[in-house]
C-alpha cells in the first residue's frame, strides 16, 4: 500500500528488557528516497528507462519486472505529490 506509516515494536533494545516503537513508511515512486514523489523521481525513471535493474537503479523498478520501463514511469507519475509525514 502507498503512503501508510507502520510501527513495529522491537524488544531487547540495547540488550535490556525494554521495548521501542520504530515507525517507517512506504511510498511508491520515491526512487531517490527523499520521502516525497516529485518530478525528480519521474525524471530519474525516465533517464533509466529501458535499463536492466542493477544495484544502482533497483529503486526505479516499481513493478519488479527486472527492467525500468513504462509501467514504472506511469506508477511514479500517478503518485507524484505523495509524501510521507
């Protein structure tokens, strides 16, 4: 799902018996990791379009097809403006 924040409770924090909550979010199309889907994300996918997925561009493969392609571009374009709180 796009844009939810999930909280995981972890235990044995710092070797003790205490717990801590760790929040994190999911944001489809945020290929540069800045917590927002912007033109820069769309431009990055456009620049990598047609390329096989590598360790350098794996975030661009939104649909996990193994290639940066038009559906990746469209999904990012559709989510432009979404951001994590």
